[in-house]
């Protein structure tokens, strides 16, 4: 098998009570995680106190070197 450099995306495992900062996009800014479900994350703005239920959207990114790609498993 051939080895490549691969970017790995994983859903971020949010926990209620976390204070987060989203670096760009239309959700940019500071948020507090106030609720979770299998597919949704509920965030509250600490300034306006508005709350939003969004599909999970944040991902932890890892850059892996010397990785088999494509992975047939």
C-alpha cells in the first residue's frame, strides 16, 4: 500500500459548560456550550444571551504523515 500525507477530520467532543471561540465563518466569536444531543450542539452567546441549536459542525483537525490512503477498512 502506498503512504500519503492525509488530513484527518473528527467531530469535536463538546461538553456542556465549555467556553469556545469559533475563529471564522458566520458563527465566528465566543460561545458557551449549553446542550448536546447525538446530532446537535446548543450554544449561547455570552454577550446577547441568544441561543442556537445547530447541527454539529466543529471538527478537530490532524495532519498525519506516512498514512495509508485510501484506507480500505
